């Protein structure tokens, strides 16, 4: 009887309680393949002095995350770029932009992703990120400045921005404006004209991609829960699946850590539940 119990315990310890999502692939091999496609044959610079953590990071970002995030390669790289811009991680940003260009992401797409985040993090951080991007573009032989993508004028930016807001987010936009005191109305007008008129109506990136980027920036900031919830809903309304929403959050994770990742996940799940997804 005692022998049988010991045998049962050994078997139970040897068999996992459930199949993990990390099973069934060679993490190191996949990471090396994906890293080489984006960054070439040189190893991570961090591996010189801290090879253990560099190895963990490489396999996590270039194997696990790429395999798990159900979004396109271009979407993934643009999300990484705006997250690193928001965090002001310029050393990593330069490397990721270089990798994006190597993988075929167009410089104009990268430029538009950076322009898109100005209403959320401010002009100075974006211009510093553009300095980094332009250095990479120049190294790749890209002629600067890139072509204009604006679609509004001073005369119509507010009108077009407000129309975009109402179409995208519904009549509650007008209700919110009506409830705003007169001495604060200029901020609502600026939101419509700048964030949506000057920015969301620009060319190159479609509405779905822009909502993904907005999700990524607000989630990286870790503030503005109502805004984050609104833009998760906006991303779904723009045609994204819930798997793609989770793909954005998954892509953000190595750069923002688990506390903000899990908070973003909680809010996304609330939206999914409300929409019956």
C-alpha cells in the first residue's frame, strides 16, 4: 500500500496539472531567428555585462511575445515604438525602429505613429523620439523630410475633428460638450481640433491602427482608466477582434511590466463583458 502511494505521488509530480501556453517550441531557437531578422547577427548589447537578464529578455520578447500577440508584424512594431516613446527609452527605441525598417515597416508609418502620440504625451517627448527615428532613417538612406499626411486646415480642423469624434464614439461626445462649463470649453474644443482634427484624420495609418496606438500609449501611462476603456471600445469598433486587443496588451507587456499590463487586461475584459464578446 505504501509503495503504491509513493508511486502515485511520483506520477502526480511528474505530470503537469494543465498544458502550458509555453510548451511545444524551442524558445531559444525561435528568439534567435526572430532577433536575426530584425536586428542582424550582433547580439543584444546588454549581453556583454548582463548576459543572464539579456537572455531572458531576448527569449521573452523575440520568442514568447511574438508568438503570443495576435496582431500583424507592422502593428506589433508600431505598438513597441509608441510604448518606448511614451517611456522615453531612446536606446531601445532606436534599436526597435531600426528593426522595424529592416522588417519592412515603412518610415512614413513609423513617423505617423510618432505624430499620433503627441496629444497624449506632449510635443517635447515626440520631438525627442523623432530625433531618434530620423537618425535611423538617415542611416537607412531615407530622404527627409517625409511627405505631408495632414488632411485639415485651420478653417476646418475643429469641424472635422468633432465630426470624427461623434462618428467614432457616439452622441455622448455632444452630451459631454453640453455639460462643460463655458470657462472650460476651450479644452473640449482643443481636444476635438488637435487630437482628432489634426491627428486622427491624417493619412497612412487607418482608424484601427490609430486606436491600437492610443490604447498602447494610455496603457503605458497607466492613468486615465475611463479614457483607456473608451479606446478599447474604439479599437473594437474600428474592426479589431478581442484577440487583437489582447495582442496589443501582450506586446506592451515586456516594456511596461505586469502591474500596468494586468490593469489594462482588467479594463479590456470589462469592455468585452459589456459587449458580450
